[in-house]
C-alpha cells in the first residue's frame, strides 16, 4: 500500500512539474509564467517530499524532510512574489488586458 501511495505522489509531482514547464511556453508574459512555475514547483516538491517521507526508514529522516519541505513552502512563494514585484517596479509590462493593482 505504501508503494502505491508513493508512486501516486511521484506521478503527481511529475505532473505538477510538467504543467509548470508547460506554463513557461504557453503563457503570454513573465508574470503569468512566474506564477505557473512557482505553483508547479511548490506542488511538485511537496508531493515529491511526501513520497520520500513515505519511503524513509526512520523518523529522523522524515523530520528532516519535513523541515526541508516547510522551508521550501515558505521561501518559494515569497521569492516568486518578490521577483514579480521587482519586475513591476523596474518597468516590466504585463500582457495587454492584465489588471495591475497599485500599492
């Protein structure tokens, strides 16, 4: 049963990474591309870490993997937001028709 759940987590991770990569090619501007990659990476690493936690032999390794996942889940969305904000402040224009909230 654990192997089946692990394989499902790994397949979901592959799907999330694949959809994030597809977003790089399909979306019109750098902001939507950044959003696709940020979401795909966060979900992909989460599912990958969950699969590795299911396979790990002891609790110490699971605790370390959980700490890595927690840090990644905090850092990745924050850095994606900061990169998008820096691009907006430096004049990178979004695609036409995109509503931008000032402030």
